[in-house]
C-alpha cells in the first residue's frame, strides 16, 4: 500500500506559479513511478506529467510542456509539480498517483494503483 497526500494548491493569477507536493508513505517510494493528473469541473481526469522511479525519465502532456516540471526526491519520499506561466485553463483538482508496474518507464496508466485525495488549483484571469 502507498498513501499519498498532496499539498500546495491554491489561488493564483494567470502568469503566476505554484508548486505542488505529494508526500508518500507505505511501500518503498523508489520502487514506484509517480504522476500527476488533473480534473476540471465537468471533465474527465487527464494525465499531466509522469516520472520514473529513479527520476531520470519524465513525460508531459502537450498542454503543459515547457511550463510544468515534475521531479522527485526519493530521500524525502516526495514528488513535486512545479507549475509556471499558469493559465485559467489549468484550473482543476490535481491528483498525485503512484504505480508499480514498469516503474522505470514514466508513462502512467489511466488507472494507477494509488491516488491522493487531490488539491485544488485555481488560476484567475
């Protein structure tokens, strides 16, 4: 089992930045790949970014490439999502996720093994 707790969401103006954190406990953190998803009101939950278990490989959705950065600190059992140049369309609940299958590959499945509870990000225009 892996327990995931997100933090760092909030309200920010367009063009601003936020850093989300996801603290993991339970299963050995360095054995799982991690990812971020988001869900806007009335829409499906979508993949945002993924990172391999070592942190050496990452992958991003086209909509956030060049603006968001995912990274992890295995010593702190934490994964981060640095979000820059935020846009109103980035407004969503952001979820941290973990998956153990093929953990050296950063691509996340649509339904990972573990989910956090989510943190709200609101970008005002």
